[in-house]
């Protein structure tokens, strides 16, 4: 199983590609593929067929997956894009640590 440095609910910033600099919340993580889906980033147009009577079809915009190594976590304390370290916090629990300001968060 592969590990991914971000979790669902984290705020991240895209560090390269056509969406560089965009911030968003991680909606879904796929560790086996090494991909994440970020809210409002990497939007694609999907052609949707109406499935039920009265349901509209057409074009909808949806988020597409992008590789996890293209995003960097935004520290909740200092608000900067940062790498993540790990440390043992209170109650012998493994915590994530901001490499820039040494703030611990879960």
C-alpha cells in the first residue's frame, strides 16, 4: 500500500501544472493510485446522459484527480505551503508537524 502525505479535509495548494497556485480542500484521496481530488481544482467537462424521466442531461463541470505529489499542504497556523514532518505528541500520538513554523496538527 502506498502512503500519501495529505488527508481528506486538508487544505492544499497546487505547486505545478495548469492549476498552479490554486488552493482547495481535499475531497478524496486514493493512496493506491497516488492521486487526490481537490475542490475547485482541475475542472473537466463531462457529458451526462439523463438517467431518469425529467432529469436533465448535458455538460457538467466536475473535479478530476491529480497526482498527490503536485500538491503541498497548507499549514493551518502559518498559512504557508509546507512539507510535513512527523513527531510524537501528547498521549504518545503521532502528529504531523509543519517544517516552517514547527506547529503540530493532526
